[in-house]
């Protein structure tokens, strides 16, 4: 792998990671803490939506983000020809 490819791979990896961490922050902190009152007006399974995000929603989103990261990194590995066998 050339130094240019290595730098591009690392830049793409950090960009993806930054986007996913921002999404997780918005869901866990934004929806679970800052926007809890407006979201509590909506019910999900009998519970206020703000409560749901604070208790379980951020965990579910985190699990989804793990799979998104793994899939995206596999594509990125193939793009930069560093995939594992």
C-alpha cells in the first residue's frame, strides 16, 4: 500500500467513524436528554418516546451503528485493497 493510499484509507476511516459517533451522540444525548420533554408527548409501546430513547433507543442505535461500521469498513477495505482473507 502506498503512502497516499494509506493516508486516504485512514482519512476515510476517520470520516466514517466521526459520522457514526455524531449520530450516536445525537440519539443518546440529544434525544435521551435534551429533547426528552417534547418526545415524551409521543408514546411507543405505552412508554414515552423520550424515556424509550434514554433507556433503550440509544443502545439499539449503537448496535445498528456497529453493523453499519463493519459493513462500511469491509467496503472500504475492498476499495483500498486491504481486505482480509
